[in-house]
């Protein structure tokens, strides 16, 4: 499954322009529309995978993908409508890209721009949406318990714990929980439990992001990542051909398009790594959480491989590239046989052995 990053933000913060900066290409916009939302899928840039493609010349080449979702408002909603109306839809996000207006003097209401207050207000909306979900669930649990259902006590205890945290206007990401409680939390898809990457949308004449100390302090407090860029400028650059794109980036002191920079930041935020499978038929990247076992990683390819796992023939990317072939790596004792509990490392090239 592709990584899903949902773009949210206050009205007129430029979130749709941020989405376009991430999905525009020299060939034109690369997104589709689903109801009130726009969906864009992009390939994860990875020079390692491209080098493996050049080595193997496969029939198929499949980089990892990231889905960006420009979250629209419900039909008939006003600009200031609460995020709680989108709770179910937002629950599918792996993380949020929270866009802040950091340009101009006035916000969408015509009031003096206060980006810090804007950020705090949106984070509070996520908490309020979760609190509403928690209260409704507790009502249903109480009804079931009155009917004699005694199997909900453990769940009720976890939900009450969440309620206490949310009533203090604290996100559930700050809550400490054990493994059993974590299972309940994942099932609820709470919004304030999800990672947040804050995007400060800058003026073109303030690309260094000066004057954002208040925003940085909020991000530091909650443990959120912060990126700063001018979405209008980046959207225009994304539509240029590669050569012109590099010239413009250089002129503005940038090394990569914002899409590449943001994806790297998102992988860091979510603690993700990539492993590769190679061959004449296909060269492909697979995205997993850091610390994933070899057997679980095998399940990313197919559940049968996970169930019938025997071992993982593993070579480091650099070793494979330097030796030029799998057989030479084997001859040089650079191929390792790893078992079920081996933690797959970023850049591992793996051939899974399994019984069907």
C-alpha cells in the first residue's frame, strides 16, 4: 500500500497550492478528483533504485509511491466548518500535512495574520474531533453493558483514558499506552494520534523562513516536523522541464524540488525505510517501518511468502552495486542468510525463500 499523506489547513492558507506543488509535472497536473477531494500519486525518488534498474534492465520498474490527498470540505460546508465532519475520511491518513499561512498580513477572515494561533486552532480541532468520537463510543459501550455485555470493560477503560487526555486538550500522540491499549487505538483511527508535518507556506521574498519562531516552538512542543517553502513558487518550478527546473532551484538556493524534500521528511517523520527486490522481470522498492522483521517484510510482497518464510537472502545495496551481480556477491561472501526475526535495514536487497 502506498503511503497516504492528507493535506489539511485553514481556508486561504494555500493548501491546494501546496498539493499542486507536490503533484504538478512538466507534462501537466498529475491528480484526479474524488468528490470534494483531489488525489495525486507520485513515485518516491530513490537513486539507489534507479541504479539497480540500470544494472538489471528489468521488464518492470516499480518505485514506491506516495498518495497526496487535498482534503476538500463536505457539500454545503462553510469555510470555517469543523474538521470533525471529515473524521471518517481523515482516519485513513498515515499522516497529515498541515498547511499554515505564513504570507501576507491578513488571514481569511480579514484579521491580522497569526500563524501560531492558526496552528494551535487546527491541532485543537483534531483533538475535539477525537473527543466527539470517544464520547459517542462510550455511550454505545454503556448501552451494551446495560444489556448484559460484559466483554467491553477493557475497551471502556482505554476509551476513558483517551477521554481524560483529550479533555485536557492534549493530543493522543502524547499518551503512553501498552501493547493491548495500542491495538484499541489503532482501530479507532484517532486524528490526534497521527503524525503531523507542518508546512509553513511562505512569501517568495521570505524563503529563509525568518520570523517563524512561535510556530517552531509549537512544533517542538508537540514533536511535529516543520517544513518551510513558498508553495506558489514550488508549484511553478514543478511544471518546468528537468533542466530548467534545476536552474531555477539553483537560483533560489534549493537542491531538490519540494516533492523530493517533503517525501524525505515524511519518511523520517514516520520512521520508514525501503528494501528492494531485483531481477530481470522487475526491480521494485518496498516501504516498511524501521525495525520490521524479515518475515513481516516478506508479507508486504505476498501473504504466502510471509506464511511460508524460510530465510531471506540479503545483500546490502552498496555491495550489490559494487560487485555488479548477485552471484559475485555470493562468491565474495557478501550475501547473508537471515532468519525470521532479522530487522530489515534501509537499502537491503532481498530474495525471500519460502514454502507454499
